[in-house]
C-alpha cells in the first residue's frame, strides 16, 4: 500500500479506499484477520489513529467485524456484486441468484396522491398510489434504498397486503405479474440520510436506478427509484452481435 503525504486527502481515507478495493476484488478474502492497529501503523509509517479511523469506518460500512482482542476480520461476502440484467427480476430473486440472503426493512408505507407520479402513470392527479420506502439488504448489509409507487387502482390489495417479502411475488399472486420494464441507470451522490443508511462517513458514488414496470396488459404498475451503493454493485450486460 502506498499512502501519499502530498495530497489533501486524509491518510485514513486513502488507507480505507485501498483496503476496501482489496476486499471487493477478493484479494483480501472474507474471514481474513487484519493486522493489529499499532504494528500496521508502524509498517505504513502513519499514526495508530490513522489505522484506527480506517478500521472503524470500514466496520460501519460492514466490511469488517470486530473480533475481540484479535482486532478486526474481513466480513464474508464483501466482493462486489455483479448481477446480470438479462431479464426482469426483483431484488429478492436477484439476491437469491447471487447466493445472498435477502431481507427488507420498510421505512415508510402510506397511500398518497401525487400529481407528478400520476403523470408518469398517465392517471388523473387524484389517483391513489401506495408509496413504499424500503432498505434492501443482502446478508444483512444495506445495499439499496428504494422509493416505489404502485397503482392502487390496478392492484387494490397492495394497500393492506403483506409486503415484507417480494412485492413482485405479491403482484403475481394477485393477477398483476410484471412482464416488462423500462430502466435507466445513472451515477448519483447519496444525501445525508442515504449515507447514514449505508454507513458512509462521506458521500461515495452510487447507482441510481429508475424503473417503470408493466403488467401483461401493458398497464404500468410500478415506478421505483432505487439508490444502490456503488462500492458493492457492478451490473453486468451480456451482449451479442
């Protein structure tokens, strides 16, 4: 590792970025015990506080777990996720395909009327929507914060249904299976709330995915904006001539 003293970026952030990259690409595998703070600091020629701040930041981002007197070990399953985009699938199915255990925490759930959202669906401004804000996790680590709107005139059962699991499965069970979507992906910077969700000490690049999903009758059912942490996601496209 090479840390530069001639730059404005703090040494602990340089060390954090380099360690995170080694964990994500698998060079430092899950279960690896990291060097103790003092000898690591001496080897790098930095203060113990620098290493301590680096380790603490990576712990808050779920890259490291405390291991008592033995210091920190690298958390399992922290290589960058690379899901394929070959077909329409929800977060739950995507995590299962990648061998991760999906879980969801609902932050907000309410019925709303929203003029701008209604215009996206091509519905009157008074149309009711279910607004659902969720934190999506893989193996317990927060991977995305999703804000979704669902057309309640198409699927009224959504208003009171059990949505702790897969919403896509719920829609399918109520005759509104999603069969196609239009999706865009762009770079985005997380705000203060989103940084707190992901455990970032400073804003890191994220992926903002916007998706409009349709049922078989070509009726738009869902609009979702999902912010995915860029340090954990790299979407894969397989293209053929």
